[in-house]
C-alpha cells in the first residue's frame, strides 16, 4: 500500500489511518518525522519565551503546585518573569505559532491527507522537568509532535465525555484520571489523539519542546447559531408571527397550544435550506471560524499590485473552495470569489504564485488575485 512519509515506520497506511483512527482512536507513530529537517523551522525554548513576551501573541504558563492544585497566568510576560521560575514546576504554551513564525508551517506538508480548513493552529510548549498542564480532555483532534527533548504521555484508550473535574481550579482538569497507555515521546515521534480522549503530558527533560498540531471542526451549536443568523438576514421583517384565530378568547397572558403550533409552523416554513445558499454560507463560515485575519492582518503590502510579483497566501488567511468543473467558488477570510479551479487550488495549497503564473491568469483570476493582494490575504513571497 502507498504509505505517506508520516507512516513510514508504522504498520498503518494513510488510508487505514483515515478509515480506522481519524476521529476514532489514538495512534502512536514512532519516528514519524525526520526532525532534523524541521527543528530549525520551529522556535527554540528561548525564542518561545521571547514570543510569549509579545502583546499580540496568546500565551500562558501553567504552574503545578500539587497533583490537585494548578495555577495559570496569561501573557504577555517579561523576561524577568522567567528569571523567577527557578523553584517552580511550570509549562509555557504559545499558540498560533504557524501565524507568527510562518516557517513552522513547513511541518504541515506531512498532513496533506487532512483538508486545510480543518487545521486550527500550531502550538508549542516548553518548561521545567515535571511541567504539565494536567490531565484533561480536548474537543478537537491533535497531533503531538516531539521536537526536542522528551515528554511522557499517559492517555486513555476510550472516550471520556463527562469527566469529573478538580474543584476550584482555573483549568478544567480531571479529578480521577485513569490511563491505559504511557509513552515517552522522543524527537520525531507523534502521538495522535482524537477528541475526548483523556491525556496527561509531563515534561521529562529540560530541553523539551512539544508541538501540538490542532485540527478543529465547529460544533453543532456553533454551526446552528451561524446558520440561523445568516438565514435571518435573508428574511423580510414583513414576514411575521400571526396569532391563530380562536373560538373563544384566551385568558390574559396565556400561551395556548395553538400559539405553539403557529410559531412552529413559521419556523419550519422559514428555517429551510432552500431559503439560502448553503455553499456560500458554509464556505464563508469555515474561513472566518476562529480566524485572526482581521485582528492581526499586519501583512498588507505597501507596494502596488503588478505582474512582476511572486505571491503566496498569508499565514493569517483561511481558505477553502467548492469545485464546479474547471471553475470554483473560492472562499478566503469570509470573502467569496468566482475563479478557476487552478487558482483556487494554488491559493488553498499555499503554493507560490510566480510572476510567470500571474501573467498567464485570465482577467477574472487576475482580478481575484489583485483583490486578495490588496486585502492582505495574498502577500509577496
């Protein structure tokens, strides 16, 4: 069978992983990555500390005081803060490394079997020996890649949907953590964990740097709120709830069964997929979901768009497309465009659009590229 490099020393193929493990059960992948080819793409421990001092970057330090007592402090931090940690058991976590340190995105080439719009972020963590965020579950899939040093992982082999939590803690940590498997991850090893599997990672060496590659899909409640909100914008204010006709006057303040039937009917008549463009809503929603683009879009270029440029997708951009033969509907950061399938795939695959490619684009594609460049969604490569 055709094996991806990620599974080169594993008995599982890409197809088997997607069929038997993805969203379903944990998988330990030893020697998944030639880490020597990637370690320079990630910030080291000192660079992580520097990033955590930046006002714009989300970071936190978890302190373990005992097995049942943890504290958490949120960044930005100062270098003096870290000088005071000598006697502490601590774990620093820095989120959205893929956006602030774009070279780290190179690791994503190993995950091309998972669609890019499911990717959430790359988080890096380091700390002192014994440092941990405590035993917990997550609502998303995660690939835990050991970059440097070692970290011990203990995890369950079955889902835990409603774990009992430690009282009076800032973090949602399990009070009765039970594990089935433990393994000390070495550089290049990956542990895949689906949602709701309990896990507990403990730093085993001072030089430990762990990379968490998070894959997150929206919840049913998030989708429902967005869908209803978008649908409501298409409905006329003239379309209103009308009281049913009564044989006898109801009591003051009374809600009758007929009222409930009437309100149910108006909702059923209007909450319909036929009343809105599902493709348009879903594409816009996916590319705005948990996006930092409009909050931190500092990549807008000062130069004018021209055909001599080499362009690439901004690390802050979220993209997806819906294919229609040789054409596509492209979605970028909540914006919608009609373009060729070729351009949509170039942008979503984060491939460089060379000046030679630009010069060969159709008028429509060129207008899309220029608009995305002016918005900062495409930047100079």
